C-alpha cells in the first residue's frame, strides 16, 4: 500500500486485525456470518423480533444430530450472561457482576447453564407444538420461579419495566429468559411466530405481516428462495 501512496480501508484493516488476533471466524469460508461479538462472546443475530425467540435461536439447526459446526451458541454460562445483557433482559452492571460470580463458582454456573438449555428446549417445543402441555408446564415452572425475583422500576424516560434482581445470583439470566418466555406465550403475537423453512436452520421469528419468508436475508434468504416459512 505504501508503494501506491494509499492507506488500507477500514474493512482491510479489520481483516488484518482478525488475522493478528487469530479470529476463528476466518476459518469458515462460505458459511453465513450470523453472529455478533459482545464482550468477546459470539452471539446470534437478533432476528426473531422478541428476546424469547432469540433465546431459542441460540441454536442453529434444531433436530440435527450432531449439531452443525458452531450451531450451539449457548456454549457456556458466560455466553448466557452476556446474551441477557445484549438483548436488554438485564443491565450491564448485572452482567459484570454475574461474570464475577461465575468465575468464583464455575460448578454452580454450569448448573444454571444446564437449566437454561432445558428451558430453551421446552420453550422451543411450546412454540412449534402448542399442544405439548408438558413443555408448557416446564416453561411455567421456570416463569413462576422468576416472578418472585422481578421488581418493577421506573426508567429514566418515565416508563416502568420489570427487571430481575441481583439477589437471584447466578440464576438471574435464567430468570430473565423465563420471564421473557412467559411474556411471549401470553402475547397474541405468539400466534404469528414462524419457523425458517431451511432444514439446516429452524430459527423462529415474529411475522405479523405474513410476508416474511426467512429468518433473515443475511442467514437464509439466499439459500431458500421460493420457499414459504412454516407456521410455528
């Protein structure tokens, strides 16, 4: 570049930075880049239109064994905590506190992660198969436990909202996800949830217009042209 008398552009500088950092995303040629980086964690794009849907969408490729490479986004407790702050279910101060607690007690953090995965599976089943009473009851138990830890606070703009209290400890992001799941299942928009038709995906999203065909053009739009989304 020096010989040409020009400076590298921002995109080239970013690629150079990733090479120096050993970014593993450079080893995935041809794969969709359906992730964002937050606090050095890889999180899925928020394409569902609701935090509870994005909680389900932390898994790409439902129903496939083994899971596709990097299909499982909920890899560790740290990812769960960072995700909860990224989608606005908890605040950043709480996230920092959770990461500290997880470092002090990794065994307990792993236990909460296992519960989060169980909640996620039950919620996904609720949304795909509304007649599954067992799955609904599982989500309900988590939501009821979460209800005892929620507080209603006034925001800076004057509006009120429910927040999970820090006294929930490591279970705070689990409570936040369960509360969000309960809100979605009680919302009439739940009837507009659709599933991406790509068998390698299965991501869920709200489609109140009835016009969307894929979870997002960035992930599946180019692969599933002409296929309508199934009702979830």
